[in-house]
């Protein structure tokens, strides 16, 4: 191997390592967002919190991207699909806020991360795509893991624990639409329109839910939520610009570990052994399913976040 080839390989390795590092920082931001969200729902109206989270992202994205890209950022052939994508993510966020009111962080994150497996179900049942036996086995394993966590019929089970499944459905449709748009649209354009679509749709309900908060600390918490969501998405975009989606996707499941850390530090919650087994099943099957998805579609799977 020549020195030039060795240098090119080293640079490629450095880019892949940088991409992995950015993905890990991204999911750490999303876990921090979910931790802050779980704290916020004790005092802040849910729709008010969702609006603030999207408004912060929309304004910050505009301030960063518009001066650099100008009107080119706004060019799109599918404005209706961007609106639909923003609406799906908004509903996903609302369900996430409600879920976090009732569920521990790590368990919530694990169930939400079966979304790539739900994409497989949609591909087979709605889009009529061919699904391999291996993918069906991964779907079965992931959903078995959720049953291990939820333990229907057990003393710890409550109907509120089914809320994340609604989130999984809306997020799966969001992923399918993202994969379609990513074939023709600039990722930064998609990010821009998603933030503003969510903000404008959430603004419809804002006059009915707005209330003054008891102290400045709650406003600081809302700013932290907006910052973590915005920075997390930017890091994710940068990561997928540096390394293949098939390489990076399994690392998205590190979000479960960060959620466990947040739950322990803030809420003193540690999952029991049975829940840890279920989380492991979801992480293994979900990561493999997500890897297969991006290998087949050549687009990244986006992590769920509040």
C-alpha cells in the first residue's frame, strides 16, 4: 500500500471515528432533553413545553443556517410533505411528553427505540415490500423485549405505559417519510422546515395553555430542552456527513445507557433485572434492524427524542 493510500485510509478512519463521536454526543443531548422534559411536565403545561422546544429549534436553526445558505435553504419540491413530516414529529413529541410524565426514562427510551422495527412492519403491511425472515425475527425479538419491560398483568403495569406505542407508530411514519424526502431534499432544508412546521402547528394551541411559571429556573429548563434538541439534531447531521449510516446507526442505541444515567442521577431510578433484560433485547434487535434498514434504503434512521 502506498503512502498516499495509507493517508487516505487514515483520514477516512478519522472521519468515521468523528462521526461515531458526534452520534454519541447527539444521543446524549436527546437523553438530556428527555430528562429535562420529565422534570418539566411536573409544572409546565405539556403543550406549552412542546411549543417552546420547537420554537427554540426553529429560531436557532434560522439564525445559523439562513445567513450561510440564503434562499437556497428554502427551496423544496415537496412543501406538503415537509408540513406532514413536521406534524408527525410534533405528535411524536406530544406523546413523548405525556409518556415521560408516567414512565421511567430508561424504560421509555427503550420502547421508543423499537421504531426501526415498526418501520419493517409498515414496509411489509402498508408499502407491500418484501421482508426477509431475519427481519421478522428481529421484529419479534424487539416486541418481546417490550413485553418483558411492560409485563402486562403485573403489579407495575399501567395503561399509561402504552402511550409510547402511539409514539412508535407516528415516529415510524416519520422515518418512512424521511427516507422518501432524503432522496431529493437537502437534510438542512428538512431540518429547517420540520422545526418551523412544529412551531406553527403548536402555536395554534398556545393561547389556551399558556401560563406564567413560578420561577426563572423553569424558563432555564425550557431553554435547556430547546438547546439539547437543536444541538442534538445538528450533531446528528454532522455525523452522517462524516460516516456511512450503516456504520453509525447501531450507536444510536447508546441513548438507552444515557437515559439510564439521567434517570439515576435525577430521579434515583435504576431499572430492575427483568427490565434490563428487556432493554438488552430491544437494543440488540433494534440496532440490527436499523442497520439492515439503512443498508437497504441508504438513509439514516433518526433517533426518537422528546
